[in-house]
């Protein structure tokens, strides 16, 4: 007998939720086969079988919370050898029956079958399985253009869209008389959807931060004229030389690192009655996904150039969209940058990403009239900046100075080249 246990996931993750069993009781598995998908606070992970054999028992149901180290399945390794001959006999019997009846072959199914004839799940990414489960879609019916036959999330979405369009093309039918009771009609007006584990974690942590920190937000605005002009002048050459576009995030990341060096308390955290000052700069970049906000971490941002920063951020966005972020991508971080401007936000107060004590919020670039001097007004591309911080260790003076420093660097972007 071999026990399948929940492995160590990450330092900060002690439990997960069984999202989907990929194998069933009585089914034969090879060593290394994925048997279950776990939903954790940050990412979904698949657990493999360490032995070949027959699954004797599943000790947790889908939706159950399981702890790291907990046994969730039993595999009977001794039953592996006995299973193989029986499977071959079943296949031979099926072949004989087909020869006798000479029935036409059915279209090749998308799902796989093992030697025992047991129907298995189609090959699909965790994101595709999760989406199919939430929408009630049979993965075996979903077609894919993937050369390896792997069903992806976009395939499930396309299948769902086709299913929605089909009824519209059918001949219209006479409406049936309403038979619903008033109570039933009221029930149909609401839908209860279980929060995903990630959304529950986001909710709990945001509430915890609000309750356990003295959070305060200060604001400023930055004139983006010079950054936009520099970017327009250099973007083609930059992309040609580095194979990545020159965006705004690299400027903001560089400015944040430079400002943190002048205000080290914003790059710290509180542990009991101690302040832990961090002399490295791992900047979290908030990324929005369909399942909620995630914050992959740009390691040693002070040692990276503009192209390296833009390339890593682009990689984070791609991995987030395809549910490929790993736990290591999301761990740690000393300060966070979030950009609500990409969704049109003009002004907001970002909530701290605990245990960090500072977060910078970027917002929409908008043309606004600005006084150039006592005589002139001009329309300038302006952005509001918001700095939320933990007032327990950061005073208003330090917070305002930090934000003013970022403003000065961004309005003179070439000065970033001279920052140590």
C-alpha cells in the first residue's frame, strides 16, 4: 500500500481545497500520473502518484479542505501486476465482438481509455478543468487545436460560446404558460456561487490588514509629459534592441526603488515589537486575473535595467492569464505597485499587501489643465498617485517625502539613469 499525501506547498501555505479528482477509486494509475488538483490560496497545483497501482480509497471529497501532510488517497501497488492481464483480456473480447458484428467504427473519442476500458478524463490544463467545472461543461465534448490534444481554457470558453449561440439559431417556439409560483420566481432571481479558495483568502487578508494596521493614504499627482515624450522617442529602438516594449511600469519601478532607498521604513515590516528593515528590493506587481488579484514579485529590482523589468512583467502577465504562475513567483515582496489606471480608475486608496507597510497606486493618465506659471495654462497628461502606508511606523512627513521623490523622478525621467 502507498499513501498519497498533500506535499509541502510553500512556506506560507498549510492547506488546500480538493478542486477535482482526476482519477477514481478502482482505477489503475502509473507512477507520476496526476491524480488530484488542489486549489490553494495562490495557485492551483496537481499532485502525482508516487507508485503504480490501483486506487483503493479516496479519503477526501471535492470541496474538502486538506492539510499539508494529510493522506488523501491510498494506492494498492500490489494490484498493479494483476490488473494488466485482465485488461488485455477485456480488450481482446472487445476486438472479437467488433469483428463478429462488423459494426462501423465510431468517431475517435476525445477522452482516453486505459487497458481495462475505464474511461479517463481528457488531457486538459488546470485552468480548463476549473472553467469547465464551474460552467458545467463536459471536457470530452470540447474540441481543441492544440497539437498535443490538450484542452485549454480558451477552448472551453469557445465551446461555451457556441452552446449559447446554437439555441438562438433554432426555430422559435410558442411560449409556454408560466407555471412558476411567486416563491420559485424569486429563487430564480438570485444565484449563489461558492467563493473560490483564492477569493476567500483575498477577502480574509484584506480584512485582516484593515483591522490590524493603522493604514493611511496620501496623494500626489505627476505630470507624465516628459515620460511620454521620452517613451515615444525611444520605443522603436528599445523594442528592436530588447524584443520587448517600453512601458510605464519600468519607470515607476525604478522610481520606487530609488525612493525606497531614501525612505527605508517603507521597505520594512513589523514583527511583534521589532521593525525588520529589508535591504533588498523585491517589488510586487499586482496583476488582475479572472480568479482575483495576484501579486508576482520582481526580485532584486534594483539590479535590473529597464528591459529586464519590462520583460519580467510581461512574463508575469502571460503566466497569470494562462494560470501558470508558480508559488515561487508569488512569495515574498517588500513593496507593491498596483495600477488601477489600466481599468480607468482615476483615484483610489489601495489596501496594503500585508505584511508589507507600503503600496503605491497608479491611476489613469488624463489630460487636465495645469498652471505652468502665473500667466499660462496648458493641458497636460496627468496621473494621480496614491501611497497607502502603515502609520504605526511611518509618519506623514516620511510618506509625503517619499511620494514627492517619486513625482520628481518621474517628471525628470532621465534622472533615473543616475540613481544608484
